[in-house]
C-alpha cells in the first residue's frame, strides 16, 4: 500500500467512527466521507490508487461494520432487518472480490446503508412510528428503486468512470 492509499484508508476508517456516537448524523458523515476518496485521489498525487474498486470495497467494510454494531442497539425487528441486509451486502462484496466483476455489485446493492440511515433517523427523531404498512412499502420501493438506479449508473453503465470527481462536480454546477 503506497502513501496515497494509506492516507485515503486513514481518512475513510477514521470517518467511520462518528456513527458510533451519533447514528444519524454520523451515518450521513460516513456517506460524505466515503466520497472523499475520489477527491483525495485527484489532490494527493502520492503514488495513485492501483485498484480503486477493490480499495473502496475493503474500506466500505469498516463503515458497514460500525453501522452493524450500532444497529445491534435497536429493537429485534430492526436488528434482524439490518442483519439480513448487512449479510446480503457482505456476500456481494465477497463475490466481487473473488470474481472482480462489477456487475455483481449491481445485483447486491447496498440497501443496508440506506436502511441504516432510515432507522437511525427513526430512532433519533422518533419518526415513522405510526405510518401505515402501505406507506412503509411505498417508502421502501422509492428508496430501493433509487438505490438500484444508483448501482446501475456506477457499476453497469460506468459512465462516471470517464470523469474525475472535480470534472463531475463542475458538470453538475454548470
């Protein structure tokens, strides 16, 4: 691991810790910090990142584990839902490591991350306790659909691979 990869790893691992103290806001911070490596890779120029997808998935494990640890504090139903989504994502990441095929990440989207943020919000602000079953299903469908589109853009379409983070940011701002 070169210096650039080490710095990115330190930032990402340290960035996983706030969720242990503030699940909702820490979780949002983790998601933002997860994107920081794209900017760090362009800024540091200290040896490059030899395999970004592999490094990213390994570093994702740190925040996924902190999310999982926090989820164990919540009620049994929530714990079970999040445990299933956690295992599902870990299986997908393991298969990605074995086969190095990004399409696997499309078939094993990170629903765990979105579900964790939802439950962290629910518990921190005592929300969504009295919504109907149909409303919950609609919310799950909307969030799930958005996540599947996100994974498609990243891992199937791969159009974003043609831009650096700064170029993409400039395109969005324009």
